[in-house]
C-alpha cells in the first residue's frame, strides 16, 4: 500500500479561549476548500496515512473528511493512494 | 479489601509505532534496530511476522536477515517512542493517578479507587485497550489482577491485543499451569535450579516448601515462593523516580579536526544543548555527565563524572562536559569526534538535598531561560536563537548532533 499522507496548508482560527479551529485547506493543486463545519475533534491515529495527532472531522463540500494536526505543527489529510 | 491492579504492555512497542508511520510496510515483517546502512547493530524489537520467522530481540542484524531475508530494518527513533510512551501515560492517567512505568512500554496501574466511576478492572482494561488502538494506533496486552506480579503474568498471557484476568479465585487454575520461567525474576539460572527439583510450573513452585527454596535460592527463594502464591503486596509506586531509559547522548564527527580547547568547547556546547533539550522534552534530569573523545588516529576514550544535583540545565551540562575534557585531554593529537551524554536519569518526581552554597534561585532562572529558548526554537526553528560562542566558528557550529540512547528497564525492587 502506498503511503497517502498529504500535508496541506491550513487557515485556522484561534479563539480567545484557546480553541483552534481549521477554516479552510489548500490542496496540492492550489485549490482552496472551505471547511463548513467541524463535527468532532479528538486525538486519533491515522492507520491509512501513518501518524498520530488531533483529528478534526471536517465537512468539506458536504462530505466528512479527516484533517490531522500533528505535533510537529503540520496538518495532513489522508489522500487517495497515488494522489 | 482486594486491590485491582492492571499491567499494560504495548505490543512490540517500537515495531508497532514504526508500522504506524510506515503504512507501506503493512503485512511485511519489520525490525527496529542498529543502523542498517552501517551494517552493524542488533535487533531491538521485531514485529510478530518477523518473530514468527525466528527473528529475536538481541540478534545481530545479519543473523536476522539470514532467518528472514525479506525483513525490513528501520533505525530506531527513540524520541518518537518516548512521545508515544508519554501519550500512553496520559491515557492511563485518566483512570488512575497510581501508575508505575516499567521501561518505556510497560506500566502498572492501581485502579482500585476508580472502580466506582470507571467500572471494574476488566472494563477499564477494555476501555484503555480501545483507546490505545483509536488514539495511538497501537495495541496493548493487559493483565488484570489483585497484585502486580500476576497482573504482569496476565499481560504476557495473550499477545498481541489481549486482556487476561488473574483474579484471586482464578490464579490457581490459570497461573499455576504456566512454566515457572514466565514468573518475573525467574531467570535462566533460577529456572535451571528449580528444574533440578522438578519444579516446572508456577503451581509446582507455589506448593514447594518455602524453606527448601530459601536454602537453594537464598532470599530470592522466599520471594519467588510468595509471588507464586499471590502474596505480592508491593504497591504501585507513584513516587517512582526512575526514567524509563538509561541515558541520552549526542555525538558528532566534526567537519574539520578540532585543534584547541576553544574548538572543543564550542562543539561540546552544541552537543550539550541538544542533550539538555531532549532531557527537558522528556521530563528527565541526569546525575552523571559523560564525554567521549576520539582523536584523528581513532583512539578513543570516555570519561564520566557524577554531579551534585540532578540537572537538565544546558549551561551546567556543558560546563561539566568541558571540565571533564580539560582534566582528561593533553592535546597530543587533534580530535575527530566528540560526544556528550547525560546518564543515571531521573524524572520530574525526583527530589534531593539542595546544596547550601548553590543558589536555588539562580538555577531556577536558568531553567526558565532554557525553557524560553526551547519555546523559541519550537516556533521559529533551531537556528533562530543561538549562543554567541557559535559565532566563533560558523563551520563547526553547523555540526549535526547525532542521537543515541541506551534503554533498559529498571528492576522491580529498585
């Protein structure tokens, strides 16, 4: 299985309570996808991409997508193999 | 009242973590160890696929390759494993404040007091096991019992990803049929002695006369007899001050030979910065500073010195390393590589007598300063803040500190 860890640029918001919420991601091809809602946020492992971090369940274009925030301060998504 | 003790053991710890970070190796045998490119070193951990083929911990890499030619080697990344160990302790910490680490990958938990909120031992074990899987992507084996010895025995019973109970009404059937060598502290030599008396299982040991065991094995005989009968009442030690690893060191081969004290001082400071930062990151302090020196004809030596107060202050470690160097090198030859190591590690719980003539305030200030430097570097990168000393020689100050660690679990009685 190909590793499918794709690091992405993320625009995020910090509230004054210290809560971090991703707002949009920029995919490899430069297209920016708005995150309309964050349904869940928890620590989780990504068995597909390989890694551990805070996992945000984001609604992007009506679909649930996982966005991971690793403790190296980088964001990644689980892309399709070969994507 | 009976206690509820859990022993949780991360299955093939290093190998599992590497599998998580290398999804492309799924279904392929993997071993963590040595330096595959330098073609030396030993296997630290093998995954279950490799173990099935006969790869064992401690094997030389070339031996492992012989029994399992398709084996994938990965160099150890100890800082990553320590991070996982910390995350595991965070999870355990939500069930009890009484936890005692045993090495990097094992831990005892006393969950007696948590049962009213979190449920009984098995329920807690199941919850921990599920959380480890979903949050860390690794599996654990957990033993549930009324004492530490049987809890450990339980966690060894079913691997990987098993939960085994050893309750007071069960251990006579479950534990007693196991070979006596499964018991903690029955090593090869004790096992041989016991075998001579026909003691093969833990049950045999339990039913043997205590006096006979003591006459053969000394004090340990009595202890093992008590273990086998479930009389282990040792507490889960929260005040445990052992660090799960033995030492943290960095070494480097310099881009040009070192020719005077100034050169060495600069490199020792770089190495000490890295060692101290890694100690701080893991919440450790060292009580011994060690240096290693190799000259340009490859003659090498190491020297170490015990320091008065456990420390992770960069300045103290660097100054001590330099002092040891000055005392031990006569500059007959230029130097090719040096290393700094912090050993005899203790963790944040460590307490000690403070020195009357040393300013506690000053040390606290230095710790805060180091913490601030760590913060800056985390945010803006390593080279964003540096010592003035580094400007003495911009080539030497760019050297790359190479990590290396020594791991070993501390003893049960320690």
